[in-house]
C-alpha cells in the first residue's frame, strides 16, 4: 500500500478549507488585531524572501533517489522526532512558525518521557557523544535539552537551526483536525512532491515535500562539509522533516515519504534503516491513534493554558465542539 500513488487532489476537503482570518476576528481581536496579523504575515514573507542561501531543490516530480549526495553521507545520522506535543495531544495541526517558540506549544509530560526513553535507547546503542542539530522551535528545543542532559552532551555540541529543520508549513490546514489533515496530506503527497495545502490568510506557509527536502538537504550538506564524520542527532520541527530525509537516504520516491513517519519520540539510526530497507527488512513504525477521550483531555489542557497559546494564529481558536477547529 505504501507504494500506491493516488490520483491528483486539487482541493482540500470542505471541512479543512475554512478560512482562518474570520476565526481571529470572532475570537475578539477586531480590526486592530487583524491589521497586526497582516503586518506579521508581510514581515514573515519579507524575511523568508531575504534568506541569503538558495534552497536546493530537485526537479518537480523527481524522486530524491536521483540525488547522489545521499549515497555518500560520511556522518552517522540519528533521526529523532520530538516527543508528543500539547497540540498533538489535542489532535490539532500546529504548523505556523510564528508561534513555534512558544513554550506552551512544546512537549507534554508523556512527550518528555518518550524523549527520555529514546535517550536511554540511543545510549545503549552507543550514541553517547553526538552533535545535536535541532529546529529552534519549542518542541524540538525541549527534545534537544532532554537528550543533551540525558547524554551529558556539552552545550557547544547542541546547535539550533533557525529555518532549515523547520516543520512543514500546512497553510490553511493550521488549527484543523490532525488526523484528517494527515490523511489529506498523504493523498496529495502521493500525487506530486510539489503539492501543498491551500494558502492561509494569516501567513502560515504552505510547504510541499520538495520545500521540506530542499531545506533539510541544506542542513545535511552543511554538516557533511563542516565535519569529517561522527554521530549527529537530527531533531526536526515535525515528523515530515525526518520522513523526507529517510526516504531520500533510502533512495525511494519522495512521494512515499509517509512510509517513514516516526511516532512521537521515535528515532532511526539512518545507516541501519538504509541497510534494512535495501535488504527488504524495513517495516513501517506503528503510529499512535488517540481516542476521542484522549483528544478531549488534550483540548481541555489547552484551554487551561489560557489565551497565550493562541496569540498569533487561528490554531486552536475554536475548541468548543465536534467541528474540531
């Protein structure tokens, strides 16, 4: 099933296509807040267009397996997904980078335990003195802190990435039901690596698989150029950063990157993953399926955190009913 490509999906499901701007106005922000949000979106667009380094991208629709760069990696890479986040526990999409450093959008206690378990497993595998590269958002930063403390990694070997490991921007899907959005993304990704969710009115980026690939490749190229080898833990802003890396390293079509999705706190030793994949031993990791009761508890936890967690985006602006927005 993982190699089956669905037909093109050109529009989001109606339930996921609700514009986000009206939600902000209904939330009590009024015209002044709408103007602030518009200014934030424009500022972010200007910043992104001012990036000094060009993003390397494969040709549209072409699999990453044509890129020989991933066939000659010198370093050993551990791909670690952040532990469960507060929005994941609530079953909601949280992809607007404007909010990514808000501590309340970081790990749940279960997420912290998942990272501690991963650190213990990595130590048992001999990963004791790695260099940690992580997205500077709260979920990856908190994951990196726990890992570094558990493995006694010195601060000089814990390096933030401010853009290249950032979570995939999901545009108008931001703030919608996580499970429905994930299923939708699987369909459009299987059709074309240039597919992306519809654009949002609040400035949330709408990234394709190719966008994620290009940014991630820049980080790995920097490591390969700057270091002569060694162990590196890569903590992406979300699961997509790591699944795209895994697919590229295995030489498979990027449209199938979803097969390599890790659960919260899950990890790959990339060399072992590639060996298993090429030998036909690779098995997809089981992913959590929260119950309705667990999602309800997650949303109650967000409510208790107060309005600070919803300051700049529509994500979570409606948690009141079964509409799951």
